[in-house]
C-alpha cells in the first residue's frame, strides 16, 4: 500500500505584501473616483490676451448672425467648443441659462467657435440641445490660434469695450460668469 499523497504546499504570502497590495488598490480606486467626479467647472487661468483688445472672430456663421466684438454693446462670452467634447456638452446648459437670462436685458451674449468639428454636427447638436446664439465655424483653427486656445472647452469673457478680461479652461457656469461681470462692473463704477 502506498502512502497518501501530501497536499501541495502553497507559499505563504507575507503580511506586508498583502497590506501593500491592498493600499495600492485603495489608492488606485480613490484616484479613479476623483477623476470621475472632479468638478470640470470654470478655472480662471492666465492668458496673454487679458487686458488686450479681443482678436477678431472669423469663420463662417454656422448659426445666428455675424458678430463684431468692437461694436458689441454688452459683455461677450467667447466659447470654444466641440460636439464630441464631454465637458463642452456638460457646460452647454450653463451657457443656455446665461444666454437666456441676458438676452432679455441685452447686456451680454454668447458666441461659440467650433473647434475641430463639422458644421453639420454642430447644427444637429444645437437642434437637439438648444441654444440661440451665434456659432462660428472653425476656419481651419485660425481663430483658436489667435485666441491661444489649447483645448476645449475654453472661454473668454470680453468686456463691452472689447477687452478680454478673463480666460476659463474646463467649462463655465452661469453663476460664475454673472459674478465676474458684477465684479468688473462694480470696479468700473468705483473708479
């Protein structure tokens, strides 16, 4: 008779290795949660355009009417976007709310500039999601180049005098835009 076969011996994992694996797993999970839930809202950033006259807005009009920032009577939010850009889609309702609020007063407007997108896709996007402001075609990226746009969404707040006062990377909110306009108007009234 033969002796029973011994059970295979499993190497023991050391406790420090197991703890390290769990810690790395938790850190990765937290990083994923952070990236998935981070606020992609407005981040005011530096730009060489701040305090200077706004560059011209070129490109074919996809929707709305041609815009000349030099003759605007109110504030202008120049928004660079694309229909394939998730943060652009997320900020769109904020731009709609801002535009709707100010259209009645006539004191501010939104102008969007297409960034690497087709006019037909842009038209379909606005038909589906709404928005009643001027949208300019991408003009092979010349306008984005003159404005210094790195990626979308990126927006600029232009004063009624045609001067760029703020640059936003990563989306804007109606409340944030209104707060900045109020701040600049108070500063202008106090000086």
